[in-house]
């Protein structure tokens, strides 16, 4: 199947397809030249993994071969930490440790992907402080390695927005300098500044 955004949306909505059925599609989608396809692949993995039951997830894991680490990591965050899980299914402490390590691994190996814009990849919970500091150091390292990559700068800004808004602003300011005609960077700066004013007034 030729994967484009329309096809990816269609198969994501097809409840007759299991996660295992979607795996070869995800393998193509994450390498697609169209950034919209790559981005929606992340959303699709998170959503479908979040609603998978134990049997479907176990079958999916059996199909994850060496080289599927990115798909495994993104899907795991969706399955164990997705917004569709109930409080009775909340992750235990071991899951939280794995969540932190998974997020840090994704920063290290896939810093420019959409997963870092999602709540599943945030490290803002109580107990995340040490991992957050490591993550911040990793983002600074990635910025030095790829100072002209606006996707990395944008993701770094998103990661730092809650705990280190000034650092987040510096990442966004770099995006503005690199792409001065792209309105979304100015909008995000304005939103970050507005959030800072709200925090200061509380």
C-alpha cells in the first residue's frame, strides 16, 4: 500500500486492523518524505496503542524485531501512559521509571520527531526532576550538534516550557532567527510569555 496521509488516517480509524496489522504501515510512514505523514504516524501509534488490550499489545510486541526501537518506544508510551487509560490502569513505579528512560532515549536518538510535542513524552510529574535535568542537558547537547534544526529547537522548547520557561524561550528565539517569516514561532513565543505572566500573577 502506498502510504499517504489520507491512507494513514483511514487505517488508523479501521478498528478491524490490529496493532500488528499496522506495524508494516508504521514502518513506511515514519520514513515518509511527507512530514505530515511522519507526524500523524506518531499520533496514530499513540492512539492505537492506548486503546489496545493486553492480548493485542502482547501480539504486537512479538512482531517488534531489532531495529523497531522507535516504534516500540512511541507505542509503549501510548499503551502505558496514554490519555485513554483509566485510573485503575495507572502505571506502577516500575512503569514510571521505564517512562523516564524511554523519553530520554527518544531525546538522545530521535530528537526531531513529533513525539516530543506530546504529553506522553513530558517529564513534568512529581519524581521526574532528575530525569528532567538529564533531558534538559540532552536538549542542550542536541542544540549544539544541530543549531540550525528548527524541529529540534522547537521540541527542546516544548520540553522546557513548564519548568524552565526562559530556556524554552531561548530555543524558540533561535527558531525565529532561523525562520523569521514563519508565524508559528512568534505565536508560540507570545503564548509562552503570556503563560509566564499568568504564573507571575498567581
